[in-house]
């Protein structure tokens, strides 16, 4: 077996082992209200996908709501984070003021930040936006700032001897050097964003997958709660590894040994 | 430090008694980096500055290129004259490393320079093709720099600098990071380019043999502070051969002279 095939076999094998452990645990506990068997969850997912849920809203509606919130807040957070990170790289005043604020924000427990955001700004779109911005922006800004610091000064000098204007410098010299940092922030920030959105929905924002977690939690239906969670995690895995990894691959095709990493 | 009024002569770079001082960041102690440097580069000439590493040769090129400043109160003047219609003199710079934008194709690296110089888009393709062929890289337009060897990357850098058809082409030890066989081949090819394109070049090196082989004018520079102590004209028609006795004897003579001056300096420094 080739090295790659072995790696894939181990990856798939570990998931199968986990499923078996789960299965035996559920038999040992014999309490489906606490730990349903894997097949029960699988059936729950099918039911979620086929049947209209409470208030006549289908699973696709809730997933759509959550994805919409995730993409919108993620976009805002990325733009703000990149802008602040760049500003930190360009202006010492901003660098120093941010370097004292950002650790505060990063140290704050995420769950508390989400809780405060919805308490202050309401159980609505603004609340979830503030929660995402509060958690994700400091992280993105720090990453971009590191990228700005690692910028190759010799290339900037080269561009200046040819009298490249500001626009050319930004588009052809600065941004391409920042791109690896933007992508790494992008992947991590996306993972954080959907978790925060789901959490804010669980706290009581109308509709979305978090809303459904809480709905089924109140109904004491562990099957449905786990069904929703596992379904959503699989969807997000596909987005993160299938879509973003390919985007990244396309952006870095100039690297000679650029192999697709998923 | 750069002006665009055209002089009567064919002078492209005129450096007169240029002095550059520099304050050490920690102690504030003043260093003289360049000590009343005077040199002239005329249109179509190849001038070379030869001096030991770290003597301030690159600083001079950087001032000409406008990426380091010269404080007029330090003394002296430096002027670059444009001989084209461009508003400002065009400066092409080939560094020790290729300094290519690795995320752009070879062609886009060259058009980056052309666009920066505000050269009409209609000319881009023609210039790229012409100068890539001149450096022996025809057909590499769509390739990415990291797929090329170090020598080929440096050829792209030379093509990029030539493509803007600069008033002055600055070259800062452009072959010093290459292995000797590649460097030797590059020197022959540069000679070939000189005979066809006739660029005006100011070439910095620590290798006297390289300077004698390539240049029309050699300025020998001592170190700490950098001072030009001799100016020689090399009146040998191109193409030259490194084993040509005239070239070989001149190199031997200059090496002797060069080290006698440097040794003297070493003794003075204790």
C-alpha cells in the first residue's frame, strides 16, 4: 500500500473505531435519552432532513439562516480584522494601542463574549454580529499584523526604484505577501464564526441551527440534538476542507510544490 | 537629488564631492559612509566601482536609485539626467538577489516595471519579448520565478531592468550570488547585450577581473570611509576575452595597486 493509501485507511479507520466505541457505550449505558446509538442518530438526521420541523420550518430553512449569518458576520469580521492588522503594521500608535487591547479581548472567554453581546445588543442579528466581531477581529488583526511585519523590505525597495505608485505597491507587493496570513486567518476565523453564531442562536436568537439545538434540548430529545449537531459539523467540514482548501490552492499556484492539503 | 534639465554633454550621472554621513543608532556616533565621491557616467558607457565588501558602494547606488536619501548638508551633489521624453530619469536596478515578485509570472514581473514607469501599454508585449530574448529566456513568459534556477531568475531581473530602457542601469554585484560557472556565462552574455543595446551602466563589484572584463571606466574605492582613489579607462574594444593579454595584464596591475592601497589602510587602522 502506498503511503497515501495507508494514511487514508488510518483516517477512515479511526472514525470507524470511534463509531464502534460509541455503539458499545450506548449498549452498556442502555439509556437512549442520554446516549442514543449511532443508528438512532442517523435516523434522526434523516427525519430532520425529510420532515418539516416545529413551526413548519424545514431543516434547509434553519441551515440557510445560520449560513447566512455566518457568511455575513464573517465578511464583516475579516474586513475589519484585515484593516486593523494593516493599520497596526503601518502606524506605531495603532500598533501599541492595539497590542494592549487585543490580549484583553483574546483572553476573554468566548462564551462570555457571546453572552455579553446578546445581552447588550439584543437577541437579533446585531447581537450575533457584535459577538463574532468581538471574538474574531482580534485574532485576524494579530495574524495580519504578523504578516505585515514579515513583509520583505527588499521587494518594496525594488518596487520603489521602478517608481511603482501606492496602488501598484498594495496590489502587487503588499497583498500577495499577506495572502498566506490572510488565508490562515480565514480558515481559523471561519471555524470560530459558525460556532459563535450557533452559540448565539442557542442563547435565543430566532431560528437557525443553534435555535434548533435549544428547541430539542428543551424537548429532552438527545437524538435530535445530536442529529442536528452532527449534521451541521459535517456540512462545515465540507465547506472548510472542500471549498476553502481549493480556493487556497488556486491562490498559491505560483509555489512549485503546491500540493492540495485537505 | 534628481533633476531633469538636460546638460550639454552626454552625461547621465554626475556625482560631485558627494559625502554621506550616518549616525550609529545606539551611540549616535557619526560615521562617514561616503567621503567626497566624484564620478561621471556618460551615455552608453559602462562604469564600474570596485571596492571591498561593505565599503559603501551599494549606498551610492541606493542614493542614485532614490531609496536612500542624501542630506545636502553633508556636502556634494548628485544628479541624474534624463535623455528620453520621460519626466524623470528612468533608473533600472539589478540587485544582488533577483528580487522578483514570485507570485507573478516572468512576463508580469516585467510589466510591473513597465507599468510603474508609466510606459504605454501598447509597448509592453514587444518590450517583454525583446528583452527576454536578449537575456536568453525566450518562451519563459508564462513561467513562475520559483520554477527557474538562480541564474535564470537573475536574467529575468536584468530583462526587467532593461525593458524600461533606463537612462541608467544600476547593477549591484549582480553575479556575486551565482556559482562561478554561471557567473562567467552571465558576464559573456552581458557583454553581448552591451554590444547590441548599448545601455548606460553603473556596475558595482568587488571583483577586479569582472570590472576589467566588462567596464570602460573603473573607479577604485577604498573603505572606511569610502573614497575613490583611482579612475582608469579600459580602452579595449568589445567583444573582449578574459584571457586577452591586455585585459589580463591590466587586471594584474590593478590588483597589485588595489591591495597596496588597502594594505596601507589596514596598517594605518592598526
